[in-house]
């Protein structure tokens, strides 16, 4: 299903940007977004972290209230989001991230990012948030937590230079997640690594 | 406009729970929600904090894509939110809050809160988030930042005891905000006070 922004531009579901069909991964047949929602549920129920995906912002125009029944939205429009998709709290740290998927095998295309996500990452990093991207190389069955700072640097360079981040750079600058049963996407392992490498510089309270 | 949850229960816009009509406050004629959105914009633009109101969660059923035009949602339903309305990051701290308004003069009715908000506050406090409620006594023209812990205690006691928080308790346990031009709701003043009184116990990294 293709959804459009008010300006007519196609909305790309973040977790499915380059993989609109369901990706068979580890035999579970869930999209990255579904896997992250399940992982967030797991982390919340087990008291590890409180993280949610933000709802898609909607402009309501017409809502019907049938008697003895629930309200029905009859006319509404998609608004352009202002932020990334996921945020929450983990041991006092503010977490903020996007989920992205690619079928590429050698690099991650920066076209998967939108201006508002880049701007939001910059603002959150300035407030000492823990900001990152969960990147899946679907064909390779590999999953990474990549610091937002790496994306910002590549984004700035892309105006004159290359429009993607090489896999070898993601391997070097990111944290590879090992798929497991529960949670399916153990991204807090990458967050622990991020905090360990960053404490004292960005979160030295 | 009354909106209903899928179970038919009426949705109460958080900032207008007991004041569905616009409240004239300081001559600006904005609701508390509008004032908070303006304040969040101000804090973000000035680099003080990154805080957004979460969109209302929607279940999409039918979306039309007229040619050369933007997508139109033709059938959708409101879902019960899982969280509070506002969250974000401030100097490395995770902020999470609700906005509530009452016309009462002597106490704040706990009926303004919903189960999911109480549960979410508990979970976020366990993760060392900075959780609070911005409460406006519309008739009195008084505005407070009240720690979520005070609400949780009153909520627990309300099963057998009183169903509201007395104003005198809010005066004693909360932080009164002084209305000003920019931002209209200077809630970070209350957050600074919260952090000052709490550091070492909940956020002593």
C-alpha cells in the first residue's frame, strides 16, 4: 500500500523503504518494523526499557459518531513527521532511532533517510540523546546498530561525494547484532556498546 | 468534538479534559495543548530541549489515492494510546509528561488520568525518566509542574480514599510556573527543579 504525503510525495514506511514486501528473516516472516515492535514489547514487559514507535501523524477533517458504535474517521490526511520513528528511555538515557532495511549487499543508500530525520538526529544529539539507526542488510541477513553521527557525517559529505555508506564502514563504525529468539532485534546490546564508548564525552553527568 | 475509543468510551483530549471550550489565559486564547506545542517549538528552536506531542494512534482501514493529488484516509479508527502525550530529551534526561486542565478551585480530580498513563509513568520512572504532569487550574490562572510520583501515590490511595489531589498538596509537592511571553509554558523551570531535587537518587550516573 503506497501512502502519500500532503505534497503528493510517496510515503516510505521506514522499516520497509527498500523492501516493500515482507522479508523472510530467520524464518519468522516479519518486517523489521514488526520485529522491532515485538522487541520493544519484550524489553518493556521485562523491565529493560520503555520504547515505542510513534504513530503516523494525521490531520483529521471529518469524524462520524454512529450511535452505540465507535467513532469512524471519514476524511483525514497524512502529515509529514517531524521526528524519527522510535524513542524512549533506558536506564535514564534518552533513546532515539530509525529502522532501515536494504537489499543492497555492499552499501547502505542515504536516500533511505529524509531531511526531517537528519535534522531531528542533530537536535537530539545536541541534547545528549543516544541516537542511532537499526540497519538490516536483508539479503545478507545482517543487522547493525549504527551511531547517528556516522549517518550525519555521510549525509553532509553526500552533497558532493558518494550517496551511500559502505558496508565495510558500517562494520567498522557500528555494532553488529546477533539474531536471537527473544528479543528478535536485541538492539539494547548496541545501545550498551554506544553508551560504553560515549560516556564521558556526551553523557558525563 | 467528541472522539471515541474503539470500545466506545469517549476520548478526552488531555489538555482539555475538563475544559472543552478554549480557555482564555493571559489573554492569548490558546488551550494548554496549544500553549505547550508553542513552548516546545520555542525550546527546540532555541536549542533548549527536543520535545514533541505524540500523534494520536490511528488504525487505517481504507486510503484513497486520487490521481495527481494527496492520499485521503476514508476509513480509520482511533486506537487507545499506550503512553502519555509528550516526551523528549533535555540535557541527556528523558522527559515524559501529560498536560491536564481543571476548572476546579480546590483540588485536581484523578478522573483526568487514564490507566495507560499511570502504567506508563510507572514504567518510565523505573527507567529513571523525568516524569511529571503540567496542571493548570484554569479558573485560578495557576500552572504547576507536579512530579508523577505524587500522582501515582494519590492514584493508589484513591481506590479506598479521596479521588482528587488537593491544591494545597500540589502547592507543597509541585513547582508553580510563572506565566511569561516566551515560552508561554516555561515547564523546563519545573524540570530543572525536579532534576535538582532528584539527582543522586534517580539519575546519579
